[in-house]
């Protein structure tokens, strides 16, 4: 949601943005089923967790699951997520609304960074890049949608490259 949010800020308040750098972002348009699945996933967590190790085991071994486990909040009776599942679902539903007009209005230079194993098809990537104004595309190899977690060195190299061009 961060890339999508940054794009909306650049569209609405270009006076606040000199350059837009998006990791695995697009104009929105996800489905209700995807939103419901995300909410159901978060609601499925059997909290509280007694330890971060228990949370990591329950949530999975991927980099995103490890980040969630590391970010749990300690309360008197155990570890809890710092977010509410229903709020997360409602928030992601807002991303579901297509925002082509906002994307097409972004005037600042943009660098859109995609992971080769990310969530967007080549057709989606090409359309998004093609409908932008001053857009440069960068691809990260061996990465998922969460490239900042699972391909950190490639992500930092792409980010440095994007900033250096500016």
C-alpha cells in the first residue's frame, strides 16, 4: 500500500514531492476477494502468541512473516499484532479503487521498481509504465512483492540508482 499511497500524494500534492519512487506499486484495482482473503488471514492469527518463535512458526518462514513476528507488540498476556485485521481489510479495500486519472496526472519524475517474482503481470507493468508521464522502470531479480525484505541488497541498489539519477 505504500507505493500506492505515495502515488496518490504525488498526484494530489505535487508541491510536496520532487521524485516518486515506487516499489511494486500500480494504480490499484484489486478485487474484493483479495481484500477479504487478506482480512481472513489476519483474523486467523491465534493471538496472543507466547513468543516470537511461536509467532514465526505459526505465520511462516518467509521474510514478511518474520517481519510481522518481529513487530508484534508485547502485552501482559502475550504478543499481539500492532494492527486490527478489520482496519487492515478496510484500508486495502481503498486501494481496490482504480486510480488511473491520479497516476496519469503525476508530474514529478517517477521510478517504478518491480520484482521479477512480484504480484503484477508483465502486461500490468507495461500498461502502468506506459500511462505515466516521466517514468523509468527498474526490475529487481530474485525478488517477491516484498523485495525490500527478501532482496534487500537489490532493493537498495535500485533505490540508490533511482536517487542518483535525480
